[in-house]
C-alpha cells in the first residue's frame, strides 16, 4: 500500500523506571496518531509532512534523522523505554522492521493526521482509519509469527496509545479554514469526537483493552501558532486553546462512557494539556530558558521541510528550548512532561490495581457462569496483603526482605473493598444466590462484622451528655455497617442537634422530599426504578435517591422514627402527624409561590394534628418540634445560571431575604427550633460538571462561589433572627463543607467515584432504561446527577453530628 525506503535505526537499552507488579508484563506498546508519535512512517509517503533529514534527529542515537519530528526520541519511544520493553518504538512501515519488533510493538502514527477524516487528506498522510487497516495487517503477521493464542494474549495485554487532534484544530480548522464555514468550534469538536469514538470502538473490536488517549495540547501556545495567530507580541492564540479545552472535556467524558459500556476495556484519558501549559508558562522550573520559539531556524515558523540543514541560526544548545521546531517539543521537554505522567498513570500501584480489577471482571463472569450451572453457595478468597509476601519484599522492599510494599497492600485493600461490593450485588441480583461469601486472608476486614451498639439518649446542658439505656452486639455485613446503630429498628439520638424534639417537620427541596411530588402534576418526580432500589423493600417512594434521604436520616438520628413520611402520602397514618412529616417538594426554591404552598400545607397539618391530639398538645408539639429546611439549591443552580437575570450579589441577597421571611412566617405559626441547611457545593454536582465543567468535567467554580456567597449571607441573617425573635433557636447546618470534603477525598470516606452519578453517569436523566447505572451504589458519592447517595448523606451527617 505504501512505498517503503530503507532507514537504519540504532538502539540502546536503558533501565525501566516504571516498575510492574510481580509476574505481570506489558508485552508491547502499540501507538496510533500524528507527528508527536510518528517514528518515520511518513518517510514512505508522497507528502511534505516529513522530516527524514537533518537537523532532525541530531540528538538521536548516532545523530540519524529517522523521520521523528524531534531532535531525539519522541513520546512513543519514551513509553517503551520507561516500561523496559525496548529503547525505541519503530515505525510499522520501516523496511528494516524485525520480527521481534512486531512482538513488542510498533507505531502506526503519521505526522499531519487527525480525527477529522479531512485532515489527512489535506496533508496526504495516513488517516486514522488507514492506521487501523495497517494494524489489522500487523495482527495477521503477529499470529503467523507467534501463533493465535500468544498473539491474542499480546493484543489484550498490550498498552495502546492514541495521540491526535492537534492538526485538526491548528491546521484544518484555523490555519486552512477548511471546516470553519461549515462548523463553529463546538460543532467541529463534536465532529472530532465522533470520529475519535468510532476509532476507539473499532480498536477495541480488534482486541485492544488497555487504551490511553492523550488530550490535545495547548496548541495555541506552540511557536508556529503564536506567530500565525498570536498578534505582534506572539502571545498564545486563545481561540486555539479554547477549542482544545472544549475537545478535551468532551473526550474525557466519552472515555468514561466507553469504559462503562465496553466489557473488560480500560480507556484512560491522559491530560497533557495542563502539564505542557505549565511547562510553557514556567520554563525555568523545569530547567528551560526559551518557551515561545523553537530551536530550529528562527523558531517562529519552521517545521517539517522548512526546518532543514540550510535553516539559519539553529540554536547551539537545544537543552535550553522547550520546542525543537515551531510545533514539536524537544526530547528533553518530552521527558520532563511524560516521566511524571507515566509514573502517575502507570504507577506500580495503579497497574497492580488494574490487573486485580481485570481479574475481578473475570471472577464475576465465572461466578455468574457457576450460578447458571446450579451453584448457590460459593466462597471467594480475597487478595491477601500481597505487599508482605516474601517475593514482594525481596523484589521491591528497598533492598531488605523485612519491608512490606505498602502500595501493593493499598491496591489489594481497594480491590477487596470493591470485591465486597460486587459480591453483595451478586447476592442481591442472582436468584437464590445467598451464599456468596468472601473468605479473608487479612488484607481487609471480613465480610461479617461484630458491631457493638448502644441505645442512648442525649441530655443537653453546657455540653451533650450520653445516658446509656441498653447495649448489645449484632453481626452485620459491610454494607450494613453505616447503619449499625439502627439495626433492627433500634435508633438512638445523636449529639449535634441541640435539644430533644417530639417531631421533625421538613420543608424545602428534593434533598428532603420524601414523596410529595408523586401527588403533583410535575415532571420533577422519581417514583419509578431505579430510584429507591436500596430503600427498605427496594421501593421507589418518590425520594430523590437510592434509599433514605437527609430528612429521614435526621429523624432516625434524633431517635424519633426510621423514615419521615410525605405529608401528601395518601397512606399517611394519624400517628405520623405527632412525630413529624415532610412538606418538601423536589425542584422548589425560595420564590414566594413555592414558600406559600408549603406554608399552606403546614396549616392543614396543624388542623389535622389538633384533631388527633387536641389543641393544647398540638401547640406543644408545634413549639417543640425541629423544623428542617433546605432551599436555595434550585434557585442558584437552575434559575440563576439558566437566566443570569441579576447580579449574583443582588440575587443571593434576595434569596436570603425570602429565607428570612419564611422563617418569620413559620415563627408566627408557632415554630421555634430550626435547622437550616446550607446549599450544596453546587458546582461539583455531576450535573454541573456535565453542563458547565468545561475542560475536564471539573467543578463549576462560579456556582460554588454563588452557593458560598448565599451561605455566608444566610449565616449572618440567622444570627440576626436569633437576636430578634424571642425564644427562637435557629442554627445553620453546613452541608456544603462536609460534602465538598467528601467529593475531594472520596477514598477517605469509602467511595471510589465522586464526579459521576451512579445513575445518569453521562446524561442528566436517571431512568430504569439507563444501561450504565452502576451495580453497587456504595461506590458513588452521588446517586444521580444532582443528589447524593444515602451513604453520602450518612457521611455528611456523621461529620455534622458526630
């Protein structure tokens, strides 16, 4: 297909810096993409996008211009080198390619190509789809060489790298304007993403399983783009970088989706944008002096054929430069950029955990197969403290057999916790499979725990004082551990809520709504699966969560009752009136109409309560009850950011004024004790990351700042109300800070995902038709795109109340 010409390559061996777990190898590195990882394939094409001439390769082994777009080695070489596979990764079209090179990997990359099919046509280079055709040819040769079984092993265990997108943005869209009349930047990045996704799916279909996809770099800051679009001062071209960041954000989300939908596949987003931008902005920190020009020629525009041995003024000391030509970094810059990335993405611990998780996927499949053959009682051994076995101590214990490898042990513990959750899920979802147990060898806690519980009552004076009423023990599973003190319906009042209450009465939004919206003519409801799948009986009650919501858990922790029923529930019992109900409505806010609706329902409640217990007793309950309020979340997250109708300072002041008016109205109806929830860190909800998180699906900081501003004003107003309403006891429950801390440190609290919802992990809608709903909710901080899971609510309350 492509004409080849001879080009000798000299190789040396170096010691691998990335350590693999014992008895585990990455047999090959296989690479696709553009000039960043092209090791000479373009030498054999009729294209101007080539560099098999000096001064390219001047610092390569032997000073040979191999066709690499660099002074020396390129990223594909460095990855193979750091993994200890081989010194350089050869081009597949190299006529001197040896059989051994097929076994340990090659690069199919072609300088000038891109995800957009038009990009390689414009440059007369190998398209991404044609690179897959070459990979199919390679696969056939590999099977002939080592046999089908060994070839399949190599294909499934190899590391695949994909590096593309820069030429689409810099050349096809901006420089040549070949797509600019058809597409704006969002539409064009969608086109790129669609092509990238199709490529990755086909690559997966050909046997690839471990796939690392590089982000696009800050392309507007490479020297050539500064020259072409950076103005007279040659600043970074902001439009180029905006396009790169937008594509990267979409790519990251797509890779997360692919990983969930492709069985056994591992798709890793490798962020090179931010590390390279830091390198460019602070070159001295990394030992460089020049960041805005290339070494070759003037450094402003020379690349490929324009950078040649006749180029004047090529720099005498390339080590001072981040860029070799006007587009490609130097080998030194690649090393400064990639070595930390490799040690992060391919660390021994991460690789070991990846291998363990791969094993768990097969284990789950095998257990399901055993179940299908009739097995019902199965015991599974967990991973032992593998870092303390003799071979691990000797191989990696710092030169002594006495030291355990803690990174191995941490990976084993993380795997075991996920294994617990997986077995728990299988026990619940496989019919009659009640005997899936984990047999432990000391790497983590056993599958059954002995829980000491105390039934206590808290009395309040200067400080909370516990009075033990009774105690006992219970044997529970890890999933039940968070609710140990409520096992069997036994509950105890907890410290942190000042006073004791005959009832809990909840007002506000979906954080507290226990089913009122079921009875309203609104689309904002959730009385269908998979909502409620972890609620007692697996019933979708209309709670916006997988199980209990915040209002239930406060009632539980206060020792009043296990769940707080919705006031509009047609099955509400009269006795529930005396211990509290919920008036909250998902989607509501601090607008006057919503507040009036819940106030009117409260007035109806007072009338019913008086009819049940009498006027005097009812007034006593009203004055002594705890009023739980959550509001402001929908006002800021939805109303404000969808309309931007006011300055945020003005808007939050209006919201606080309405919150204050609501408290005063309730005070006028007899309420005295309030716990007012702050807003959540709204910018870190999965919905905010999806719709406004930009680049990498990060937290939307503007929303967090707006929430924090509202919370600070609300705190000041509560102080004012306490000073001016006789007998009022109003306190702020700060849910913002503990939830943010859990999001930022999920592993510390027993979670593994704090950025996606268990349900609606990619979209905003959670329905029973969502194929990507996670099998075990306990791994996720969020249940859907806007609401924490029951486990997360419990963790928040634990931080608030002890």
